[in-house]
């Protein structure tokens, strides 16, 4: 890739209106400058590089032809909105991208008037576009509504529901199908295959024009002949028009068009702008366009850490312990070798969920269902009914999308489904749309559910063994997005199931007790050491089962202590601390002080996990202060 020292045109672009003064050749030059800018900036901050390199020309074309924010641009997921941010006056803040109090990695409404819809999950753009188009028409306004959706997101059921409604109401709106054949993972399913067929049909537009010309030559004289002509029209359409799926949904289909040819792209969008009713423009792009490492491995470069531009080498700490995700993946292979009932299900996240090696080793026992969390959950339930041991590997934030299926199709029938919930807790730079802080609250109240979280990667392995041997219904293991603690390898040797609902005391004490969940155990242990220096003796408990609670130990704690502090990287409302409070209230043990520490009633934005913990008070110093100043250690029960 050619490196430019000066970004002459880009320096002149401070808002979308500046684009309209440029010639076609200048727009093409600007596209190159934007790519250079993205590659240089993201080498320092990390971020979603490949998706944004693929939509440079498309985003330029949209802002050149239309008038944001009067015209509404809705980016599905939003991780491909960096070019949009650059063109709408935010390029000078890109050194803060995904940093605490800096630019968000997704569309953010309070960041700019040009950001009209927020999303960190896929397949929402068409529903949002429909809502904005209906509101526009009800108010008698004339603005354009344009949704940009990827081919992977189009497989989401919500997108198809929206297409069905749009085709029925037929509002004026434009859908840009950004088809790069690659979402986070290779797309799967019939819709992907259908789009592949369209991509390969290079004679599509010519055949469509010739068919329309032929039909116009048929005179409609007489009812019988008219019916014959209509049948012929339908037959020719089905034979020659590759976009018939979209046409049958009620859209006018245009494409496919090269998404990196600005001249053709502008002409096509102008054509689409003049069509009444919903129109779908099929745009072919290359994910990672303009940067060789990203083009060659768009999966790796979908979301990337800081890297060296020349080599593409990612800058990571050397000799870091394996991540929890990696430990999950290797352990699942180990268990699957022992139990041929085990199958893995993922909603388009085989790499992110640590299942690539499992898929290679057990190709017939690995099911990537695409962006379809609801389907994945119900599929898991049906597999369990037929005697399989399904492991549904999913991020905490994406499991939210399958809540009804978890309740209705799995827990209600008490099916033996294992939920492997990755990215539980804070996720850092991805921010509020991806925080895994709600799964405790939305899972623990469901009948039949067992929910646990390990204190380290070694305990994760034992929990997986526990889940594999458990035949009492659904069981979930939540684990964080982070490296393990580097436990000694000899601890890995023997996998042993853990008794359901049993906690463990890691440190004894006399003055108060800390019940910690997952990585919060480290904070609890450090806080207890600091308090010991001040003569305060703290018992630390690994509350590894969030449901069921260890009621026997809770009874022992009541008899011994006046004060309990719970620590979780999750929502306080409905969370683990709430469960402890509920237990003591239901058992009329109201004279014990319980102080829950966790995420209060608000969304937590992007930044480092350390900054996010600091924001909500999940720090060693705050734990110490809570115990010293807020918990009545000296008050003894009668």
C-alpha cells in the first residue's frame, strides 16, 4: 500500500457538505487518503479495521449524494461507521477511539447529530429504517432514509421480519446490502448461497433489460392473451432476474454493483433514489480493501488490537497466559473425545468463541448457525431432547437476543443444554452494547437454571466437566474476556466435577465475609490483606455457584458474622448480591448487613476494564472503604 505523508483533501473535509465541492477524481483520491488515515490511526488504538476499509467508497458516495443529518443513515451494527465519523467532523478525535470518554467504536447519538441510530448487535437497521420512514410520512416530511446492512446481518431473523413489513407497507426507503461475503466469521446458510449466486451472475442486468424489452413487445389484446403474457412475464422474471427474492419481498432490486468503483456506485445510487417504494441496492465490497494483511485475513482484522503497519504484526504481551476462551475451546475438545454426545453450537462466532479447533477436529459435531441466536437456542434444546449434549457457545451480550427461547424452549422443558457464556462482565473498548453484565440478572430467576462462574481458568475446566456430567437440566458457565491467571499446568491434569451449589472458603476470618464471583475473587483477596494490616479479619468465599446459592454456608455465615459484602462484575439489580439479600429476607434473617457491590442502574461506556471497574467502584480501595466505613462491624446481634 502506498503511504502518503500529506492528506491534502482529507484535511479540507470537516462536514459532509465539503464533499459536494469535489470532482469524481478528487473523491477517489480522498478514498485513498481515508484508507491511509484508518490504517495509521487504528495501528495505535485498535478497532474494527477490515469492515471500515471495505466501505470507504460507499460511505463517501452516500454523503456526497444525500444530506445528512436531514437524510437518515442507519448503519447495521455500527462497527463500519468509522468513515462516516471521519466525514462528519470527528477525524481529529480518532486518537481517542474506543478509549475512556473518547470516540465510541459504534454509532453514538450523543456524539454527533449525524448519528441517528445506535446498535452494537446486528440485524436492527431495517426495522429502524422502517420506523423512521413511517414517522417521516406521518409528519409529512420528505427526507431520505437509507439503511446499510451487511450480508451476514441479513441472515438475522429480525432483518427478514423487517423486510416482510417493509414489503407490505411499501414506504420510500433505500436498503444498501453491503455484500463482502464475510461478517465476523464466514457466512452460512441459504441466504448466503443465494447471494453467492447473484454475485456470480455477471449477465444479470443485461438479461433483466432484455427481458423487460421483450415483454413490452407482447401486445395485451384479449383476456386470455393478457393472462398468457402475465404468465410469460413471471416465468422470464424467475428465469432471468437473480434478485427475485428481494423483488418478492416487495423491493426493487438493483445490482450487484462494484462498491469500490465510485463512478458506477454514484450512478447506481442516483438511479435508486428515483424509484418509488422500497429499493435494495446490492453492493459488492472487499473487506479490508487497501491493506494487504486485512484483505488476506478479514476474520482476524475484523476487530484488531494495535499493530505494526508494515508487517501487520499485532502488538501483544509476550508469554501471556491463555485466555478463558482458549481454555474453554481446548477443554471442550478434551471432553468431546470422551463423550460423543457433545456437540457445539455458535451463532456466527466460531473464532471469537474458541471453537475453530473443535470445528476442525469434529466437523460433524460443530454447527455454526449464522447470526441467529434464537434459532441456536431452540436448536440446542431439540438436540438435548434427542440425547445429545449441546454446548451453546455465545457471548453474554448476544445471549440476550435469545431470552425467550432460553425460558420457553429450554428451561421450561428442563433440557440438558450447556450454556458457555463468554465475555461475561466488562468487555473494555466495545463498551455499553457489548458489556456482559446482565446475564446473571436475566438467567438466575428462570426455573431449572444452574449458573456458575470460575475464579480462574483451572476452575473453568472443572466446571465444564461438571456441566458435561450434569443431567439435571440447563446449566450455564459464565467466564470473562481476559487472560487466565497462569495457573500451573499440573493443575490441569485431572478434571473433577464440582458438587452443584457448593462454595469454597479461600480465607477464613472473624469480622466480616466477602462473597466474590469470578475475577472479583482477586480483588477480595487483596482487600482482605490490606484490612488485615488494620486488624480487621475478613473471610473470603469463592461464590462459584450463583444459582443455586450455597444455603448451608449462608446459614453458617449468618451465625458467625454481622456483615456480608458481595462483589460481582454484573448488575446489582437482580444480580448475585440481590440473591443473597433475598435469601436472608425470605428466611427472616433481617439483622445481618448485606452490601452488594457491582454495576449500578446505568449503562457503562467504552474504555479499559480497569477504568470501567473504577467507575462503578469495583476496586480494592473501595472494597476496603466499604468494609471500614459502611458495614457495621462493631454492632453485635443480640
